[in-house]
C-alpha cells in the first residue's frame, strides 16, 4: 500500500512530509491550538464545574437510560 495522500491534480500519492518537533511547534496550526488550550485552561475550576453541571441538567439525555450514546448495563455492572 502506498504511503501518503493522493495529489488532487495528478492522482498519484506522495510521501508524508516529516516535521521536526521545532518545526511543528512553530506552525500556525499549533499556535492556534496552543492559544485555545491556554484559554480553556484559564477557566477557574469552580466555573468549569458549574458549566458542566448546567450542561448535564440541560441535556436531553438526562434521566433517559435509553438515550443515544448510553452504554447498556450488564449484570456485572454495579
């Protein structure tokens, strides 16, 4: 199986480019990710806990054991 993704113009596959750690960390995509993570981690724990609690209460799946995404309970579950 060939490595890489197909070139849209030629249809041939080219090898993946290898990024060094330094080059990856200097990339614009990583900078955007890093800014987002800093904003996320800057939220105080008490505020984050409150947001999670409100989301759980407002969830359409709250209290519905047959809602999509719920795991089935087996006889061995506690």
